[in-house]
């Protein structure tokens, strides 16, 4: 609303619209985004704590995975939602380092607040942050160490570093080994680059047992059981027919009426159905198939004929699992049984039904070309199994990233301290007020180390000073903090290693989120939509009752 010189108010925005402008808008947005970062902060690092999230239905999630916390927290504030999107993009892009991205964005905003208090314009801060980010990414590429991706021990260290802050800490060696073997199995070389599709790693959760009972299967695990008790439970040298067609009599789309005047006609009608199903099974058996896996249903009569032929059958398998089987067994998914040929069959050394926990599952192992693998995760607590799955996905992503990048950096605060040192030196070349923003960027990088140290219950001021001094020495580039006792150690030698893309992406995503928030100086929020019936003074549902009456 504006007021004319005559004193008459002029309405511009719709009634009920709220508008916050200038410094107030900026302060509110920064406060909301920082509150989200503070929430995630305590979960950061190996000594981070977990969050318990309870949704409206009472379902409980216990996790310290950044993307999961922000997704389940159902954040309402529009500026704070940007940090949720940062976590999601980090998760989709590199699969790990979500908390780092959010905490870094929060640190940048905290430093920006101090600069705004000194009357430095937001665009100057944004410009300084951008320059600092570009320089940081260049430096990161220079300090990163190239590796041999066939060095399995090194890949295991990367996976272990990713798993250190998770609930599966005690089983991390075992989980790291599974993650490395799984990724090595599905990696494809295309030209000079390595291509890894993590959808080819199927993760199945089964409550019961211990974390160390989890297994890696070089093949596919179907969370289904064999359809008929008369079928074999184990087939060696399996020839597998993959079908996208039902072994059932199709029901007509339109209602049809059949008039039968004689019992013999009824018998002939039922026998006809039986004959159709028998021919289907004969056709499958004639190709030499001894295992049938279909996405659709299998009629009880067809099950009987398949059992007589000694064919193991599984029905209602997910499309994604069927495609994984196609890739692994070298078979082809057939949509019409009449088109099935011997060359369409896939091969596996063993197809077997096994009991896992309370359920029966079908294991397809020893495939011709196991470009798809499965990990069955066990655990004595349902919440632990869920968290173990999230941890395994992070470890798989970290290993995949390091194979794609071919470069690593040291964790434990080492890389952030090294980058902060270089950015401080770079700030003197920038000059002007932007220099202050570049210095603030270096402080934000160190803020990540401070968070690590605080979460371990150590003294951040003392450790940061020692860390800065250590990084000034030539051999101190990979010095980080041992969070068990606060000692400074060489993190590269300790085996605390991270893929370069996780750090680069977190810095990019965090900077982008912070700069977007800093550029907003006006928030115009529309009035909330009124509930139906509120205007008429009736309670919702009153009109409907009348109509029913």
C-alpha cells in the first residue's frame, strides 16, 4: 500500500498480502536458513549425533543423513527450503556430503551477517563469494591427488571414511568391502571415462540377524517365493525365460455371456481353457527353459503344468528387477510367449529359493554377465536396517565418485584448512570491500572444521590455531584433526580420504544457496487461501450433510 500526497491510500497488492522489504527481509531469510543449518550441524562428522524424526502418522525415522533429515522435517519457510534443495541436489549429484553443503551455506550466511552489520552491500558480498568459490575450485583441483582406481585398498578407505559418521560404525570394514566389490562389478569403461549406474546395485532390507549377516550377491535377489509347492526349489545351470506376459487366460474387455445347455459343453469349455494354458507351458518348455520369471500373473492351472515339467516359476516381479535380470543373465524380456526363442533365454549358474529372516526369497547367482548385483542388508532393529541402507548408498556413491574423478583429498578438516589458507592469501589480490567477503569465505571453510571439533567436544579455538600453523609448513598440507584426542595428524596416512567431487559439489551448492538468499531484499507473501465455507460462516462439511439428507 502506498499513500498519495493528498493522504488517500492506494492499494497495490491483494488484501491480506504481507510484504517485508529491505534489511528486515534479508535478516529474516538469513535467520531461517541458518536455523536449518544449525539443526543439521550437530550431526556433522564422525562424532555427530542422530536425529529422531516423527511424522504426522507417528512413523519414526532415526538418522544422521543430511538429505533424509531435511526431507522428513517438512520445512515450511521459503528461504529455508532452499537449503533443503541444496541437500537434495548434492544427494542426486554425488550421493554424499549433504551435511557439508548445508553447514557451509549456513557458515557463509553467518559471515555475511557480520559484513552486513558493517554496511557492506549484499551485491559486494555476493561478488566476493563468487570469486572465492571459483578460486577454491581451481585450488581443489590442484591440491587433489590422482589415484589408481584399481587400488582396492584405497577405495575401501574412501568407503570407510564415508561410513565413519554412520550408525553402522562397528561394521564399517565389512560394509566398505561390500561397497567396493559391488561398484567394481558394475563399472563400465566408455572411451576414457568410467560409467557407473548405481541403480544396478539392488539393496534389499531384511529385518533380523546382525549387520555382519548382510551379504553381497553376484546376481539378483527377488523378494518373491516360488509359486507352486510342486516346483523345484533349486535349479542349477538355469535357462531363464523373462516374460512380460501373463500365463493366464485373458478376460474379455467387454462383458460376454455364454449360454450352455449341456454339461458336456461346460466340460469342453473348461478343457479349452486348460488346453490354452498347457500349450503356453509346452511352448516355454520347448525352448529349453527351466526357470520362468514373469512380471504378470500365473494361473493356478499353468502353475500345475509348469510344476509337472520341473520348471521353477516366479510371478509379479518388479519391472526394474526384470530389467536387472535381463542385464545380468544376458536374456531378453519377451512380451508374447509365441515369440519366445531359445536365444532369448538368460543363463545363471544357480537359481534357488532361500529363507531370509521370516520370508522366502529367490536368489539368481552366477550370471553370465553380472553387471547387476544385490546387497541384502540385515539388522536386529528395523530402524537400524533403514539407516544401514542409507549408509550403504552413501558408501556406494563415494566409491563411484572416486572412480569417476580419479582424484582424492584428505578429510578430517585437512582439505578445508588448506583451502582456507590459500583463499586468505588470494583475498589480498582482490582488494576493495570484496576482499572482506573473500576473507569471510575462508572463515566459512574453517567453520566446517570448527563444527567437526565442537561435535567431538574439543576446544575449537586452540585446535584451529594449531591447524593454521601446521598448514603453513610445506609438509602440513594434509594435516587434520584426530577427533578422539584432538591431536593433529596426517589424514592421508591415516586413510581418511574423500572424493574430490564431494567437496567441490558441496562448496558450489553451499555458495549458490547463500548467494541466492543474500540477493533477496523483498518478500511478498500472498494471503493464505481461506477454507471452503469460511466466508459463508458455515463449518466445513455442513453443505454436504444437507445434500445427503
